[in-house]
C-alpha cells in the first residue's frame, strides 16, 4: 500500500506510451489519455491520467484477436485485469462470453476487441512484444 501511488503513476505513464504506439497500428483504439478518445477532454478534467486499461480492435474478428494473443511473449493472457504485470484479454470469449452477441455489440464488445491492462514493465519491452504479435497476427 505504501507504494501504490508510485505504481499507479508508473502504470499510467506506461499505458499512455503503449497507447500512443498502438494508435498508429490498430484500426480502432480507445484510451481516454489520448486526444483521439471521444471523451478525452472530460476524462482529463476528471482524472489526472488516462488510466491503465486500453481497448483495441482488430478487423479480423476472433481469429485475428486470438492470433495476436497467441503471439505474445512478454504480455500474459488473463481474464483478470489490474495487476502489476501487463495482461491482455479477449472479452467476447472470456468475461462477456455469457452475454448475448447483440448485447455485447451494444456494449462495444465485438469479436475483434481486446483489453490490455498495462503494468510496470518497461514500456519499450511491451511495445516490442505488441509489435511482433501484431505482425504475427497480420496487423
């Protein structure tokens, strides 16, 4: 608990750096710390940083999303988010698998959506892992 503030600050800084990289590589990215986010101004009024969760969308649906997950070397695949380690999940097949497809669509959770919870690793290492996984998945 004594170091929580330092860890959250570091994870938020890492998430911003990773989001800046991903914004140039994926068809759609949602991260409130980026000016491209539809509610960026509001988020920055209410928050001191953009947080640690990034939502990214790939055009190839579940097959391409799973290919990206399978190619990760440093980032762990998990249904849980918010760890000190960077984790990625495919909500449509895990946390929201029991939700009807039309309801998931209303929620913005499509087959090509992935959630990335950025942790404390060196952001350049995370970017390198994401870069090679994106390439392996044909993105």
